């Protein structure tokens, strides 16, 4: 059974947060916003892929030395 990669979920969430902060700081045109939306879409697709793989394999998070892996 494949393990659900919680660490990857956290990294993707950090990326999403970074993109949102970038939007708040510097988006001044529709083109800049469009580029950030493409980045967000990529991260969301990664979340979806992780969730689907986990659902299909019936995996659950695994705790190793008090850290979920």
C-alpha cells in the first residue's frame, strides 16, 4: 500500500501560500495575474493527483517518530 505523502501536501500548501502572497504584493496587470493563476492551477492539479492516488490505493498517513509521513 502506498503511503500518503503529507510532507508533499505541506510543501504544495506552502507554494500556494507563496503564490497568493505574490498576487497581493505585485500583480499589476491581467497578464501577471494570468501567470499566477497558471501556477495555482498546477499546484491544485498536484493536490488532486495526490488525493486520487491515495484514494485509489486506500492509503492513510503514517506516523514515524512523531512526524506524519
